[in-house]
C-alpha cells in the first residue's frame, strides 16, 4: 500500500495554493461582516445609551423637582403657621375635618394651587408626633398616626421619619397605598421654626406622570421596550412600571427571573452597561442599562436582535456564493503546478534521509538550475563540514561534562536561596526526578517519595488536583503551556502555595516524551498580595481620595471620588483638578492652598466643588505632598470628607425663605467677621441699609401676596448685582434689607447703591400710594468704615440707619451717605 505521507509535499503545495487564493477573499468577507456587525452593535448601543440616560435624567429631574417643591413648602410662613395651628387644635379637640380650611388659613388656597400646578395627588401636614393633622384629599389616612397607626409601614411613614430624624428629604418607592387605592410615592421635608422641629410637610406623587416616561417608545422601532425594575425585600427583582410586551406587569407584580445575562438584575444593583444580551423573555436583544439613584430602580432600554441585525443576513448569502466560485477556479490549477515542483524535491529528501541515518558520504544531485539545485549544492557543502566537525565534537564533550558537574552544584545552591526547584517527568516510563529544593518545599525526604506522577498528585491538596491534572492534560494536548498555582500538603499537615511552570518535549512524531519544569514556594508572596488587594479595594470603594501631578493633573481617583463627582475614572484621569472648582469659591483660597502644599506642608480646609452635571457639593479636604527618594515633591494626594448635608442644614438656618437672601441671624455673625477681616487686610468696609418706600400702604392697596412678590423681587434683583464672593445681601426684617461689601470708597459705595436703586425702579412695579414715584422704590443709607475707624457693629448699624432716615426725610427714592 502506498504511504500517503510520501506525497505530503504535493498536498502541502496544493493546500497552500488553495489558502493563498481563497483565504484573502474569505478574510475580507469575514472582516466586512464583523465590521458591519460591530458597527450595528456600536451604533445601537450608543443610541440606547443616549435613550436610557435621557430617561434617567427626566426621572431624576421629576424627583428632584418634587424634593425642591416640598422643601420650599416647608419654608413658606403660611405653611409653618398652618402646621402650628392645626397641630395645636388637633391636640386640644381632636380631628374636625370641617374646620380644616379655617384652621389652615391662607395656606389652604396656597397648597391647593400647588397641588393643581404640579399634579400632586395630595399634600399633608404632619405634626412632630406623627399625626396627620391636615390633607387636601381628606382620605382615610387623615387623623391617623404614622408611628403607631394603620399606615406606620407605608412610604409616607418612612419619608416622615427621615424628615424628622435626619432633617432631610427622601422619596419612597412607588407601591400600593391603601387610602388612595393606587400606587403612590411620597416626599417629605421638615418644617422648622428657628431651631424647633414642628413636624413635616409631605406630597403624594401619582404614578401617571412618571410612567409616561416609560411608555414613550420614540426611537425604539417595532420591538423596542423600556424595562424598569426594583429590588423587593426578599431579593427578587420585580417590575416597577408598565411594559410594552406585558402591559399588566406592574399590576400583577411581574418577577424578573434571575439568570445569566439578564441586564435588569445588574441595573438594580447599580451596575450599568450595554451590548448584546438576553431579556426577561429569554430573547436576544441589543440593550443599554443603568441605575436610577433617586428611586433605587434599574432601567433597561432594548431592541430585539433580529430587528437590529436584519441587514447582515443578506450579506452572508452573497459571501457564500462568492467563496464557492473561487474554490472551483483554484482547484483546477493546483494539480498542474504541484507535479513539476515536487519531483526534484522528493529526490533531495531521500538523500537527506540517508545522511540523517548515518551515511555521511551521501551527496545530492546538482542537476537543477533553480532553488532546488542551489539547495542541493548547499546541502553537499554542509555534509562535508558536518563530517569534519563530528570528530572535533567528541573531544569537546569530555571537557564540557566536567564543567556541567560544577554548574549543577551552583544551581542547587541558587534554587535553595530562591525557593525554586526543578523537576523532570519521564512521561513514557512515568519516572519523576526532583531537585533537592523541591523535597524541601514539599516537606519530604527522598526515601519518602515514590518518584511517580501519581505520588506527586498525592502531595497536591485534594481540592487542587483537578486543576493540576487539567493543566497537565492541556499541555500534553498542546492546547496551552503548563503554568499553574496550587497548594501542597506536607506530611505534618502544613499547607504551602507553589507556582509551577512546565515545558513539553516531543519526539519526531509530535508525541510527548518528557516534561521539564520548576516549582517556586510563593506562600508568603500570595498572602501579602491578598492583604494588599483587600486594603486597596476597601480604600478605593469607601474613601473619597485622589492624586495629582505637580501641575494638578489627576493621576488617580477612587470609586468613591467618581461617585461624588459624577465623572467616570477615564474622564478624570489626565484632567486638571480645577474641572471640579466651583465659581463661588474665592481665588485667594486656592492661592493659599497651593502656597502651603508647594512648600511641603499639609493643607486642610473646606471647599465647595461642582459635579459633572453642575450640581454642587462640599468636602472637608486634606492635601499632602508626595516625595521621591531624594525628598523632591512628585505630586499631591487628597482625602475628602463629604459635608454637603451639613452645609445644606447650615444654609437653611441662615437663609430667608422668601427672598433667598441671608437672614438677620447670619448678618449678626458676618458683620463682625468682615469688620475684623477688612481691618486686618487694611481695606474699607461698606454697609448699605435700605427699605421699601411706603411698603405698608403697598400691602394695604395690593394685598400681602403682592407684597411678598415685591420682597422676592428685591432679593432676586440684589443677587444680580452682588457678583463678588466677598459681597453679602441680607433681609434684616420685614421690608428692611442690608448689603455688606469690602474694599469700596465712599463714592464707589454710593454709586453701587444708586445703581441698584435705579435697577429696582426700572422693574416698573406699580405703586400708586408711593409719594416718591409711580413705581416701587427704595431709600438707602450708606456708611463706609475705614480700617482706622474704631467703630463696633452696633455703631455702624446706627450710622446706616440714621442715613436711611435722612434719605426718607429728603423725599425718598434716594441714596444718603452717612
């Protein structure tokens, strides 16, 4: 029978012809198909990411608007008065629903207007004890107690507790609320009178406005769908909104089964992503998903894979036909080419085989005038050299044998120092040879070891044997090199971790005959690595920290830092830290900070930053320089502590709710501080005091509601002209206001005050009872204190007040310098 391997070169040439002809075309088609597929996936996922981000932004805006509304309600004086009055009446007489409008007073109409404007289902006033003393809807929850009554487990009770205990506003999940007989969510805010907590005001949100976001399928084709889910107390993920394919999902409490690749489970756990995946129906889809922080929901936007990939299937049919035609053309030319090429090669191969078998006199025929003839001539020259070289090699072998013996002793010493041993496994005869260091690593004596592969496996930890045997089998099959970490159990029970690397030696037929390798004891190294990784992970997840180079470019940002700033790590790295800088922070603070850290010292202080979406937050900051071995500063490391909530509470306590300006209490604090600072910096301090001309007559003519609008207009107009961080505006009481500004001459202070007076008059708010003009105007008194003047706060206030009354006596709607 003819040996097919003798014709192997003919087959090889034919196969190469086939590969070179067909492969480029096949590769081109494959690359084009993959590019089309990747382009579709990329475009689809980018489109879906945009949609999911837009939906989340709309949800967050809806929730944040609700929080802002309830905070505003909590600061309205009429609401504060209504809560105090209804709470007192409830404590003395119990619930009298018919008298609620009377007890609420002016707040009744105001709250009703807010309810209609924002579409809230209900608005509640709750006293500090948890009694619902007032509602607009007057449902079954009116008069009940949220701490002990039938609705103590409701979302309303939960947000009330947060408002009272944390002085913060939170939103509850959308769940079924029995008094309203529908799904509802609640937001509450504390109602304060000075430092006293009177209770809370809460709003009830309907699902209709929020769920409109989920039923808007513009840009999602025929199969597109939005899936919202939330995490139930038992760990199950359930539908949080209506589904295009399951309209009754919310009512029936659809549970999304847990399974590999279903993105809603990642989304509710705060993980975002995009790509090809499986949806809750088990269908392949292109999807993007993210987390909705305010509602603790996950949101998935998806399109069926079949709709997204429709164009690729037509390309596959065309590519198959093209490859088949190319194959038929190539096969026809292979047979003709191979015969002419291979015959001379077969003769040369036979001569080489004789030479390899020990016939050093064998020589090839040099009758070809091509590359084969050149190869034959080269072979003959090589054969002659080898014949001469073999004799000299016999002499060299003896000398090298002695050198190898010395090298073996040096190698054994080196292995002991590095805790690295070497081994060789005779696969054919199942014999195993270890260096002395391996015996020390395994805790064995040579006489205790059977020197077989099976005996080696006995020393391997039982839980790691499958890992080791699998690695050996893959190496024998030439799938991947042998490299594995595993445990060994010493005879005394001690467990060590080792790192093994091995290399297979094969015979001429490719069959494995032996395996060479090394073993290194890495027990202490792995223990140290685990401890280091655990520490780094804890710090990265929980500590708000960052690092910069000497120029302030960010070189590291922890996960906690990314969360609070709103940036991804890849967005931050390489950017200057000033991208977080809030415009309200004075440049002098940063100058002082850089002066401190560039001098090698630690800087500590509080800073207001801005997030990626321009929200602000406060941190207590500690910045330390980092040094190299020569003591040279190489960069800076910062540790941040989030104090935003603390600052918000401080801001509420010093801000007038109606005008948004600082209140009288904060004025009493700031005036003394600014007086000391301007004297220290050798600068003037200007104090401007003003009030509305004939404001009582304005209230009598147009009503208190219009009067409040005028006061709010004064506050907003004042904010327009106070542009420097060192300038402050205050509502001192009633219609009386004040301004503190540094570094102004008397002339500049008068000019500044007159500019604001004209600005307000230019608003053209009608005031028919004003003797100074047809519109709302103000009279202003100005006092400028130089660093040399020894005036205290009360004296400054009195001088400004006197100047204000001179302005009124002089005809009003004017500025008077003290």
